C-alpha cells in the first residue's frame, strides 16, 4: 500500500472502507492519470486486459467491467471494484487517454501508473493524486 | 454548456469529442464532487434514478449503467456515457458520497452538482473542476 496509507479497516467483509493518512481520514485515493503520445488506444481487448492487470497488481477486487467501442475511434470503459473504480476514455486520434484509479482500503493504486504508461507506450504521463472525502466523520 | 466551453465537434456521429476553453484544447471537463452530511446513500434505486436524471439534465447520452450494493452499507455505481462517465461511491455510515462527472462535447456537466446536492440533501458539497488532457494534439 502507499507509504503512509493506513487502511481504516482490514475486515474482508467490509468492501468499501476508508483510509487514513497522517491521522486524517479519507474515503480513498483517487489517481487522475493522463497519458500523452500513447498507442493501442483503439484495441478494446488490450485495454480491458490492461485494466484487469491494474486491478490484480493493485490488490483490488473486480466486481464488474464494461468497455464500449466508439466509431470511428475511441474506447470508454469502467471497472467497478470492491475498493471503488478504474475508468478509461481514449482519443486514439490524439494518442491521448484519460484514466482514473480510485481505490480505498488496503490496495496499491500507485502501481497502476507504471502499468498503464508501459502498456500504452506513453511518451508522457501526468498523475494527480486526490484524497477524496477529507475529514469525513468516523 | 459551461460558459467559455466550446465543443470541438458537434458531429452527432462522433461520440467522444474534445472541448476547447480559451483556445486550449482539452479532452473534457471532469467534476470531482464530494457530498458531506448527505442522506439516502444506501438506496440503490434512488441513486440510479438520480444518476439517470444527471445524464438527462446534462444533455448526455447513457450507454451503460451498473450499480453494486455493499453489505452492510454503501453503493458503488458507474454510468458510461457517449461523453465519458458518471461514477458514485457512497459511505452511508459517514453520510459521505464521492461522485465524478466527466463529460466532453456539447453537454452541461455543471448542472449535476445541484441535482446531487438536492437529491441527497447534502449539508455541504465540494466541487473541483479538472480540465483533462490539456493541450492534447489536434
């Protein structure tokens, strides 16, 4: 799990738990990941497999996944997790993809950035970390 | 559409188009919406209906919607749109919900904030606007 990130609960039966960082309680870590100069952004099966790899490597649990191909270009997809979600929207004509990785609890969302950068051969990646639900009451 | 937001294309056949603001091209507008002191966060049918209302009022097109109930509390859901997605994760025990509204093209994502605040009787709402894919090549 990310350094300094402590699961609010490790009760396996509790599928939607919060996290704490530096003593402040949050609902989860939301990574906003933008890939530029990326490839294979119209390959729906490859995109789904890469999302499934992110879920597995992050130690998350996949509940539901759905990807939609657009004509002439582009894919949108969402993976609903026990720990929140991963989403993707691609603009192959621009070699750009917008991913979100939102996870709570005892997971490693940060591993997804390298998996995505490598899989889609991105020239540049921008990752913004949002801590959602700061100070939500215990 | 939001003031200053110009669709990159109004070609109805192009389901995944970019937007421009102040002459800079973006993939879309991503609203990070946190509801605090909110209610009805365990009512899955009400949550789905509210998400569908957001899609309709924003002028977006629903392609797929899936919501998952957690035990003992909480709902996660995603709506895949022709214009990107809406996601929700709720922590009813904390009266907290995390929504994302990511839309591109000729839509009105900003209307969703008031719809969500009113529907879930939130005491406080925090809305952060992210412009995704800044400067992606045309």
